[in-house]
C-alpha cells in the first residue's frame, strides 16, 4: 500500500458514476410520470373520503424508485447491498381499496423501467395503463346498487313499505333484518330506475314507518 492509497476514496470515485444529465433527465421524467399517475388516481378514485396524501405518495414513490434504480444500475456492489437493505423494510399501512395496490405497483414499475433507460416503454406504457383505468373504472354500471334502510313499528308497516318499494325499483334483495319490541329495521339492496329516489318520500309517509334512508352501496361499505 502506497501513501496515495491511504487517501484514495472509493466514495469520491462514485461521484462521476452517473452523469448530471442522466440524473436530471431521470428526475424530471419520473416527476412527469408520477404526476400523470396522480392525476389518473384522482380521476378514478371511488372511495368516500379522498386522501391527497396518497396521491402525493405516488409521485414521490415514482421519483424515489427511479433514483434508487439509477444508482443500482451504475454499481453492481451497491445493487447487492440494496437488496439486503430493502429486505428489512416492512409496510404496516392497510390498503382498503384493491385498486390502490395497482397504483402503487404502477408507480414502482414506472420508476424501475424509466431508470433502466427504457424511456419509451415507461411513457407509452403509463399512458396506456392510464387510459385503460380511466375507461374501465369510470364506466358507469347500467344499474348502480343502493341500500335502503327502513325502520318500521310493526309487520303491517313493513309489508306496506316493501310492497311500495318493489313497485318503484328494478330489483330488491333483503340484506339484513333486525327486530326488537316495537321496532323492525331492514337493510335492502335495490337497483333504481333512472336513479329516481322520489319513492323514499312516499315510504316515509306510510303509517308505521319511522324512517326511510337510501345510501350508495359498492359491496364493501355504505357511504
């Protein structure tokens, strides 16, 4: 070992391993693709309460992934260490909507492909995925399901209410029924005719019906 080897730094040698142009181009393109993913997520969100934080996470995740992969592709030793470092990462946040998982993988995949130098694949692939999601997720069903919650005082009021309900909807199906002394509550899934909800007013006017409520229903929650 010579005197020069003592002051030799492998860290300083890695400074020029990735050019400034590659860094800027990767960061700008990853930001653009991440922003596109965020806009598609915002347009296709179907939940009750929209979280802008998750959308911002998609942009940041695309950029972070592209920067990490860009560093990994420039150094084989670093790639081996990165595998070990990322293997200990654990995510505890619960994903409520399965579609959110698709957006997370989309952001990560776009960052990986972009940093690998496959810029046309990252851009064209993201555009195609975005168009497909916009078409299929925002496609309105011919008969959107709703939940009708009825509160009745006796069996006669229940029969009259369900009879009127069946005359004003395409189909109805009882999801749950609870009965207590002087109170009957029904949760009924219905398919409306032209989204007309005027029959709810008529239900509430039936003698013996305490309340009639209609809410949107997607199979997982009511809201």
